[in-house]
C-alpha cells in the first residue's frame, strides 16, 4: 500500500542521510517506546473497563484486540509522514485504501464472472 503513495513534496530538497548514520537512531527508538507505552496504557484501560462493565473475559480480550488493531492503524497514519499534517496524511491514506479496495473488488468480480 505504501509504495503506491506519491512521494513527499520536499523529498529532493532533504539532505542525504550520513553513510554512517544508524537507521534507527535514539530519537526514533524513544518515540516508538513512547507511542507503544501510550497504546499499551490505553489497551490496559480498555481491558479493565470492559471487565468491570461485566463483559466475559473472552469478550474483553476481543474488544482489547480490536482496540489494538485500531491503535496500530492510527500509529501508522501518525508516523507515515513527518512533513504532512495528520489530517492530510489520513486523507491520503483513505484515498489510497479506497482505490486499492476498488481495484481488488474489480478483480474479484471479473474473476468470478469469467468462470
């Protein structure tokens, strides 16, 4: 999905990465740990609230798992561009996702009707 996205507007204006620079520098690792900790705290809150609300353990786990998937998708939206604002990144993501789904549906329908 990401390879279908247009490049960012300032891509060619950025200086190249130093050859000896690490791919995952300390700042990026700390950002990932911070985001992961926040998501974990939110998921723990979802699970605790679900069990206190009287949901069965299986239902609470399913709800927490669904919240984790949604949280991962939002982390993908948040981290996919450092130069675009969040709303522009989300709008671009929705457009690309819809076009991929439409392409998939067209292929499935054409394959189903050609049999």
